[in-house]
């Protein structure tokens, strides 16, 4: 006669062979919308087709900036947080994969029990002891794909966390470049203020000598002094902004503002000379932008969770078993009669919970629709940010060119006004007006140079570049929170 356990195992084996397909929808990546553009259109001057530069900050030819970005990738706390979340997701994935294997292990127990009279009517002893040592195990047979879909969801979630880490790395690199550009721009404005202040002090001294000689009025002296103070008053606000930019840079590098000392920021005096910026095409954003990749992986995870919930409509099949020794005393546990074990296939089917399960399925489907909309929205925003960055870059270049012409014209006008006044052909009021215009145009030129650099950073940020250096360079530390590894949890 066939053992009943063997019959059950044969039937279960047949079910395993039949249950190859997991329930729930199979995921396929979303296709670009029919409205997705084939190109970015006519790019402004300085932009062209080609693969996006990986270490794009090298285009600035600024070793200090390169060193700052390397330090930030190694020590930034936001990167450290994103890396820790990725490690958490990977650990959860490993846990889900363990569900394919049996669970359980050794179990030791001792029971000392006194039974009541109603339990001992036939005369067995009322006081009993039971010693048990066994190996217990249970195994869920994944007939309908609950475990497989759970693993799919965990794997997609880990992919989303990895993409988010890449996004943080790219964002930190862009933030360091932008903050460093602002710091250099502020230094340039301070240099303009210092230069013109010195020139205006000399002019004020000249006017005072003319007043003493009777060749100028007190009105001219007061106007010259007012212009000097108007120039000098810009310095305190610039100093505040310089300190704020340095503090922001310190946080990006994972350092305290009180102890951080930024590198010496040399003011830029010429237009930024960068080679043509390669911008690739819109389709490349789908594979390069980390936020798009994260949204796509989130959609994949949400789709897999529909299958996890759908599996609740079907029976759950488990095999439970145990083998070990059970005896009434320690002396008897080594005897042949102490051997004990069982094998128990279990089928659970929560028919009464069907309404709850279907509600959870509907909720998962709604979350999947939401994830698809978020994905489409992320793609549209990426296209918007890219187009905005291109337009800003074109405007910044045009503005810089005009500011350079304006500054040159105002400087020449101020020189001519001083010459005319020294020759007695003009009024000192004309000199003051020309110098005031020259000061304003030189500050505006410094701001225009900064805006051009920020526009370049915005382009690379919109294109999603920068994180690739962490994936390609084995010697590049991109884990963030570099200085946190020595900390220990308090016991």
C-alpha cells in the first residue's frame, strides 16, 4: 500500500509543475508618449549633439572645483542617507529571496505538567515530564507566485533606491559647482567694489584739494563723498553672501561651517571659455536621468505588488515537518523509542477574506496607476527643465556679451568725463554720473559671468549627468558620509 504522505507529495508535485505562472500582471516598461520629441529643437550657440560629458565639471578647467566635488561625493550626508537606504532595500531583497527556501531550525523544549483528574480517569500518572529536541521546518510552495512577485517588488524597490542614490550624487555635484560659482562671483563683485572704492577715494581727495583751492564747490565734495559711501555700502551685504555660500559649501562637504575653510576663490575676469556642450537627444534622458529611472522602478514595484495581493485569492500550500527525540526523562531520550517526527502538508484558503483581498488588489492597482502618472510627469518635468536650462544658457550668453560692451562703454565714458573736467570743459556732476554708471555696469558684468556658469551647471543637472563617474571609476569614493564610519551606537 502506498504511504499517504507519498500520495500527498505526488499531488503537490503535480501542482508545482502546473503552477508555473505567477498571478497578477506581468510588468513591461512604459513606452515614450507619442508626443515625446525626437530632438530638442534648434539648440542655442554652444550646444551640440553627442554623448553627454561624464565628469562635466572639468569643462570649467578649475582644479579647486574638481577637488571639492570629489570631497563632496565622499562625505556628503545626503549621499550617505541615500546609500544607507539602498543597503536597506538590498537587505530586504535578500530577505524576500529567502522565502523560496524552507524556514525553521532546531527546537528544544521541556515541559513539567500536572494534569487534572478529568484527564487521568484511566489511571495514567498525573505528573508528567516531556523532553523534546527536534528540527522543525516549514516550506511554502509558491504555486501562484506570491513569493515570486514579492521578490520582483523588492528587486524593483532596490533598483529605485539605487537610481535615487545616483540622483543625489548628480545633484550634489551640481550643487557644489553652483555654490562654488556663486562664491567666485561674489569674490568678483567684492573685487569690483574694492577697486572702485579706491578710485573714488582718490577722486574725493582730488575734489577736496580743488575745494581748498577754490576751484570746486562744497556741493561737488558732498556728491563725491556720497558716491564713495554708496559704493562702500555694497561690501557688507556681499560679505554676508560670501559667508552664506561658504557655509552652504561646508554642508555639502559634510563639514561644520565653523571649521570649514573654502579654497581661495579667484575672481573670473573673462567670459567663460567652454567647449561645445554635448546634449545628446531627449530619448537619452530616459536612461540617464536618475529621477526617471527611479520612477520607472517604482512603477515596476507597484505592478509586482498587484500579483502579491492577487495571490491572496488562491490557496496557500505549505509543507511542515519535524524530526527529533521526545521522551519522559533525560535517560530515556537516547532510546530507540524516543525518535519522533511528522510530515504535514497544509493548504490554507481564506475564502471568507475574499472581499478584503479584492479591496487590497484594487488599492494596489490604484497605486500602480498613480506610479504610471508620476512616471509620465517626471519625464515631462525633465523635458521642461532641459528646455529651460537651454533657454537660460542662451540668454546668459547674450546678456554677458551685452554687459561686456556696456561696461567697456561706461568705463570709456568715465575716463572722458574725468579728462574733460580736468581740462575745465565739463562739470564734476558729469564725472560722478559716469563713475556711478561704470560701477553699476562692472557689478552687473560680474553677475552676468556668474549667471553664465550657473547656466552651464543647470544644463548638466537637467541632462542628469555626473553620477556615471561613480559607476565607472573604481577609485572614486562616492558613498557619502565619509566621516561617519567611526561612530558607534551607544549601548
